C-alpha cells in the first residue's frame, strides 16, 4: 500500500472514531494505541510519520527490541500483554509509559516489590475480566473496586490510572456491549481514574459508545 492510500486508510479510521465519540459527547476524547505486536519497526515508523505516537506490545522481549530500534523517535510505549513475574525486571528496564495488563493483586504486590527496589514508579491499568471468560486474564467485576482500592492503598509505587478490558468473545453484539458497560460502570466508581481502555479493531466503535476513551487497534492500523 503506497503512502497516500495508507494515509487515507488511517484518516478513515479516525473519522470512524470521531463519529463514535461525538455520539457520546462532543467533549469525549479518545486516544488510539496502535498495537504493533505483528508489525516491524519499519511499519511502526511509517505510522509515526503520519502522526501516531502511542504503540502497544504484548511480549516484553518484542517491546524491548522495538523500543531500542526506535529509540530516536519520541514514541509512547504501552505494554498490553500478560506479564509473567520472571519478566517484571525486563519490563521495568524498558519503563513503558503505561502497563495495561495488571490482572491480579498478587501481580501488583510483586510489581510493587521490584519498583520499590528500583525506586521507580509505573503507571498501570487494572485489567478486568468483564465477561468472566476462562480464556481471559483479569480480576472479576465484583472484585474490581476492592482490588483497585487495595492496590492504591498498599502499592505506593504503582500509579493506577484506570481500567482495561477486552470485549466478550462473541458475535452477539449485546453480549459484547454488556461486557463494555460492566467495565465502564466500574471505571465510574473509581476515584481519580482517567483511563477506560476498551475496544479493538473489531469492536472499537461499540466500545467508545459505551464510554471507552482509549482503543487498542492492531490489524486495522497496519494491514
């Protein structure tokens, strides 16, 4: 795809996001995180040249490599994957702008230990398994507020900025909508939370209409 066609394609995605956010409110702002896990550093740079700044990776080693390869560009890196405890130190070496997959109190305590030792802080989102699917990570909706407030109280080096969830894995639009509504309802109960990260390439418009202010777009941005 040549540069002009590519720019037109990205402009169309932005128009769709604009239309969805205005249906919520003229004042509702939505941020795009381009999920680059299947893309090369060259493809990331191409997207950077037309204005994209935030990129998400779901493997620590890929994040580390791409952040190094593109260190001369002012990119905002997000880690959006499941974080294994043995990869925490590697992630902290990269020091991403936002870790979107804080999926348990146990992980929070371990992360707090490592952050404290390094005398650093990390901005994070609590991941919520809003559809209660066994294939997904995250805290259950009924536990989310308690877990969030416990992390705020007991993990001083973790800066919780809000919540993240993945829509229900279903062709039933109402079921997907319900999962987004569940997460957004929790978001509204959290003091000082500013980020509600919901929506991917297949369902971002619905997520925005349910209150998402950050979408994670992969295939639609790069293919």
